[in-house]
């Protein structure tokens, strides 16, 4: 396949990436999503929108984020040189702000006064609350009561940033119910509100829009890497939850002779409920308004999922990843909790960078490839910093004394 005009061809006008994607919406939501799509197609390609987003990235987010060569870690492992795209250095500590600022700016241009979203672990909620505060918009975050207790610091952050956190008390009181609740609120308020999805998932146009807002990661990284080394990396990799940080990095390299690897969470192992490896084990199905690979039972209900990284435990995956898997442009693999924890400690001890547990999955793949000597150079998307994870890691895994300097 020729990838020269790839982002102009995919998705098609119906929001399809091959057999995946689309928009499966209740009739009450169709108008709202159409309005977002039309606004995005016109406003987002205007010079004033693009210039304003550039200014925000530079002055508020701290972009461009650097590419960093992990010399000590690489030398310890063998010959392969590992590089990081430092998305952990984004304001708020992860790549999520890249699309939240885009969504906030779109809302502003559309004349909306409120951002509505759900959040599971609270990372998307915090990034969106940050964007809302920046743009002077109201922010309403729906969150299951179970998650509110588990993720208390993020709830506090959202409130300090001025967001209204709506507790969801039905069903299992976690992410799925929070999505239902946020959809319901959006249905009632779509005239003055906009729904903001937190990854390359959901109904069209979100998988496309969030990818486009994240593409800055790969465009910067490709240029920075070439500038540093004079060539392209052998491989690039990123962790895949919904898949936004991965699409951000991958898109800029699709036409290059570079091996691209998406890393899924294998959690405690391959049994149902022990992982969230949706591409590895999923089958085609529909969840949350889009068609993709889905971990599902015989009746099409989503199966329970688990990962040590709460940003990765989603039973489906962005439709574009399912498509890139189908056409074999991207390789999808997985790493376990244990491998991710090892990578977490290694980067902390040998490079002075504490990575998010999500990002540790991508790094764990690079470490495995370096040990196996199957690449000369790998560029890893370090999607976020690990401050949020230190209490959990210390409680269950200690502080990494086994990793001697
Ligand atoms: C949310 C999150 C992820 C997973 O989301 P994607 O859409 O798959 O990128 C990965 N890393 C970090 C740090 C996150 O906060």
C-alpha cells in the first residue's frame, strides 16, 4: 500500500478505516456529532485555528518536547540504541493534553460554553479540566463512584481546576457507566456543549480528530531523530490503550521503511479478565458507538479487562489500529505487568526518568528487543510521567533496590 496521502484517504467520509470505525449513535446524538464533524472539517483547517493551536503548544504546553538518547540504559542492554520521545514533559505530564487543547479550541471556535467527558483513571478528566480552565469554559466530568474513591488525587485536581465531577452510581460504577452518563448529559445539552473523547476511539469524527491533534508527536519526533542521528530509527513503538499516543507517533512514519510496533497490556496473563490485549484476543464488534476489535463474550458484551496501567485497561481499541493490524503495516505485541514494572525501575534507576506505567509497556518492548538484538535503534513514545504511579508501585513492588547502578 502507498501511504503518501494516507491521512487524506483514511478515514473515508463515513469515518471508516477499512472494515472498522463509523458512527453507531442513538438518533438523539446524530445531530451533535454531525455538528462537531462539520465544524472540525472547516474550522480546524483554517489558518487562524492552526496558528492559535501552534501558539498554545509552544507557550502553554511546552512543545516541542525533546527526543532523548538513553545511552546508559542502551549500553547496559547491548548494541541497540534506545531513544525516547519525551511526552512526559508536556504540561500535566502526558500526551493527553495534545488532543484536549485541540478539542477545547474547537469548542471555543464553535461558540460552546461547556466541555463534557467521562474519565476512568482520571487522566483524561484532568487534561480536559486543564484545557477548560485555559479557554474559560465550563467542564463536566462523569466518573464512576468506584473510580472516584480509587483515584482521589485526580478528582481533587479536577476540582481545583474548576471542573464539576459528576459521580455515577449505577451498575459497576466504573468507566462504562461513566460513558453512558456523559452521553446522556451531552444529549440534553448538545446545543451549548461539546463532547470530548479521550483517545482515538468513539464515533466518527473522534478517531480521526484525536489522531490529527496527536500527529504533532510523530512529526516532531521524526525531524528531531533525523537531526540527531542523520537517519531513521529501525523501529518505533508505543503502548496501546485506546491508541492515541501510538497513532500520534506512528502516523508520521507510515510511509518510511521503519518497523512500527504497538504494545498491548498482557497484565497477569492470557486468561479472560487478566489482560486488556484487544488486538491480540479481540473480535470485530461494536462498543461506545464505533466498530473495532473488541474483547467480548458470545453475546457481544464486553469482557472484564485488567492492566497494571489504568490508562490501558479498555476492552476495545481505536479502529485505525484494527485497520493497520489488518493490512499488516503495524505489528502488535504485548508485555506483562511484570515486564512493565522492570522497565519502570530500569528507566528510573539508569536514566533518572520515572515513566508512567502505561509508557513502561512500550519501553519494556524496546528492552526485550535490545536484549534479543533484533534492532539497532528504537524510538519509544514515553507517553507520560510516573509520579501518579509511585504509591501503587511502592506498595506492591517496593522501590527497585534490585536494580544496582
Ligand atoms: C491515557 C494514557 C495512555 C493510554 O491512552 P492511549 O490513547 O492509548 O494513548 C498511555 N499513556 C499515558 C501516560 C496515559 O495517560
